């Protein structure tokens, strides 16, 4: 089952016609101008993308109004859709960095407080 944040929607808020191009832009993280330009170029060259556009316009659901809290959350979910493995590695690296910094803070605090160090040693 897909999360609502990893689903392709029509984005009627930024739409010019049906919101398909703006939905694809939101899903991929590509600027909507380039998606529209690519769609136009393919439509003029091949013709079938016009039909695909209208089919997607009727098939896709509208984007929920409060899908993301802010722009950083939107960028995060776009990153997950583009490369889930890379995003998981980045999250693990962030947690390792937080753990390393927390250990450094604990070591600094304990080493600079002899009374606390003695009390911890007494508890062991």
C-alpha cells in the first residue's frame, strides 16, 4: 500500500489545464516549466502525449490540500520518490552523526565534572 505522500496526483492548485503536468512536477521534483515544455514538445512531435495527458487528467486523484506541512517536507518526500535507498542512507548517516555528537557531549560533560565521574564509577 502506498503512502499518500508517494502517490502521483493532479495538482489543481498550480494547474494550467487539468493539473497533470504540475502533478508530475510535484511528484518528480522537476520544475513545472520543464515538464510542461517537454509535454508540449512530445505532443507536437508524436501526438499521443495529448491523449495520455487527458487520460491521466481523468484517472489521477486530486492532490489533498494539506499533504505536506512545509516546503522542506515536500522536498524530503520528493527525495524518497526519486531514490529511496539514498534517502535511507542519508537518514542513517544523520542518526550516526547525532549519536557521535551526543557521545562527545556526554564525554565532555562527564570528564569535566569529577564529582559526577566519581558518582558514576560508584554506581558501577
